[in-house]
C-alpha cells in the first residue's frame, strides 16, 4: 500500500517535476535472469571479481545475496544465492563494498519504530564457489538523535549506504507523514563496529531539498564523487564531491542533479566506472546513466 500510494503521488506531482526539466528517459538495457531475485533492493559492484555485481531482495526474503553480471545473467552457478547463517532479512535496503567486505543495511524502517536496526558485515564471498557466507558479523545500530519510536518527524528510514575512507555512511529517507515522501535527508556516519552493544549512527550533515526521497547511494571508484538516487516525486541522481570538510557532502558538496524518468520503482545504484552508473528497480531491470 505504501509503494502504491507513493507511485500515485508521483503521478500527481508530474507537472512539478516537469517544471524542473527532464534530462533523459532511461531505457532498460538488461534484466536479471534469476527468478529468485523477486524484489531487488540493492546493488554494488564487486571490487574483487570482474563483471560481478552483488544484489539482494527487499524484506520478506531469506538472509542471502546474489551475484549477477552486467547483462543480468547469474555470476554464480546456484540460483539460491549465498546465504548468511544466523542472520535475518527484516528489511534489507542497500549493500556497499570496500574492497574486502560487503555491508548489508538492515535499516528499512517504514514506520520509524524499529529498535533492532543492524548492518551485516561479511568478507566478500567467492561467487563461483561459496553457497554460505563465512565470517558474518552483525552490528546493532541506532540513530543518535532518535528518542521516540515512532517519532513525530518520520526521518529515520534508510535505503542508502556507502563506504568512504574506511567509514560507513547512511543517508535517510524521509516522509511528510506515514505515507508521503519528503525531499530532505540526513547523512550519518558509523564510527564504531561493536557487536556486543549498540553503535551510534552519528549525524554529520543534511540536505534541505533533493527533489525526491533517497533510495540508494554509492561512491565512485576513485572516491571523489558520491552518487545519490532519488525517487518520488522526482527521479534523479545527485553528484556530490566527497572533498567537503567534516564529511558535509550534501550541504557543501556543490551537488549536480541529473533528472530522468522511466526507471519505475527505482531502488538501487552503483558505479561501473568514473563516467557511468547502473540504476535498478524492484522489478530487476537495469539502466545505464552516462554522465
């Protein structure tokens, strides 16, 4: 119901978006072939294995990830994915990589009432060999500025994480109320990795208006540019410099917005190279954004 309401709102606000000026209508260039990937919610390019992208389903699936190739075909011999022992997919919303490990954000929080938010960290598996991930660690997390569950301001949902300079960051997805999107966002940084007590997500920056709520983020291979994907009411990618002092990428990063349409329920984004992004939707369709 929430997704249908958001799509309806997006249609109602098309005149507003059109006033901002469409830059492109994106076309599908590939679709995932594995039917086990039913509601794709995150994507990140492997730093270790060529033409390999890690993806996962949204809430309701097993705790597992899948390896695909850029053309949508499977990069693993098993269609069942790589399972995470002793983990739960309560609401997995994004995935990030740092060259050694993968980070999976169990940070989906539609009602802003969860007290069991977590981030899973795992050494990057071998997609052609592993069926079960080894060394999975769960990091319990909380927003340092959330004191009510749920709060009046619904600002504590998250579908976007990324790694930079050895730290993990999260960008929140905000609502005007229980259903409708808001266009501001907050940036949080994870400074600790405790497994036996809750880690604080420290608020380091905010954006007042991104045109749509945030559904994904990724940092370019050279570490210089942060890409932030927004959905309703405006579909776009923002590009921010990561050189801003104090990790204030969103407010002082001199962001550039690329507006587009045709992506459907856009949920995930990752860099291929310094000039190209892949964006995906829940239906498993892949789109290229050329900068």
